[in-house]
């Protein structure tokens, strides 16, 4: 059944994280997850570092949830960019 599929549930979680990032932060990119952004900005201020640690504590069973989310965001972006290589000439014409 589709709704019990682990990948489906991970996609729902990713979607909700992107929605939370868009609503709760001043991010201008709705494709980034809240956790991935927390990892990226973790060394920019004390508040960001605390936010990063707080999110990681919610996902205590993972070694570094925010880092994993950040690299998943990069993978999604890479896959999106390279999924239609045969039409890259048409894109540059726009």
C-alpha cells in the first residue's frame, strides 16, 4: 500500500520540512528543508547553533539529522538539474 511505503513517508516529511522552512524563516528558496538550513547556518550565530542542536535532539536516533537533511537537499537539487540533460539547449534559449 502506497501510504505505508517508507519512501512515501520520507517524502511527506521532506515536504513538511520545506513548508516549515518557507513559513518560519526568511528563506527565499522553498526547496530547502528546515533541518538542512539549520545545518548550513549553524556557525553563523549562537541562536542558529542552538536551533541546529535543538532540531538534532528531536531526531536523537540519527547521528546528525541536520547534516543528513542538508546533503539530501543537495542531492534533490542535483537530481533536478540533471534529470533533463537532453533539453539543456532549449533551456538556454529562454
